């Protein structure tokens, strides 16, 4: 069965979201476009939370968000338990976000990269496995802020 993958953006990422959704469909994913559905001005958090909720609950294994810088979307998404939303502006950052940080949401800064770069970033993130090992311990500490020595 095709992997269900939710994607959402605000107005700044609206156009690139269409390109990425098409690329995902071509790759065989069952894409769920959670909006926004026009280039009209909107608020990024309204779109970050539905995608993050799905990833946090396990309904989706991974998800994709876009806004102008990637920052607002990542702030909102990272408030959800078990969500690790990474802003990636190059394929190399996307690869490292998977290998080292096990990022389960990719956030693309649509005003800072071209459509073509966006697709390359997406592919790097989709195709890179988590490296595990020492990174497991580091990721576990993200969810346990109170346990970390001061
Ligand atoms: C919208 O103008 C812009 O602020 C938004 O897309 C994003 O960059 C916020 O972090």
C-alpha cells in the first residue's frame, strides 16, 4: 500500500507545495494536501498543526511543511510530542536531518530555494535512513529535558 504522506504550506509555500505534491505522487506516495489551497495570505500555524498532529499520533510516518523561511512552520510543528521537524535548505542538510536527527517532518523554506532545489531537498530527505547508534541517545534526550544534567 502506498505510504500516506501529509503536506501543507502557508501562502509563501503554496506554489512550491504543488510541485512537491506532484513529485511525491509520481514517486508513488498517497499525498494528502492539507492546504493552504490558494496564494491568499494565511497563518502558518493553522497548517503546521494538522500535519504535526498526524505525525505525532503515528497516523503518518512523516510529513512535509513549507513556509517562507521554514521557521514559523518548524516552531509550531515542534511543539508536538515525538515530532522532529527540520528546516532544510540544501539536500545535504536534509540528508543530515535524517541521518543524525531522524527528522520526521521536512520543512522547506520556499522563499529561499528554487522549485528544483525543493524537489532535490525532498528526495534527499525521503531517501536517507536514520543512522541510529549514538544518535539514538541524543534523540531520546530531546523528549526528556528534565533528565538532562544541568
Ligand atoms: C509569511 O509572510 C512568512 O512570515 C511565513 O511564510 C514564514 O516565513 C514564517 O516563518
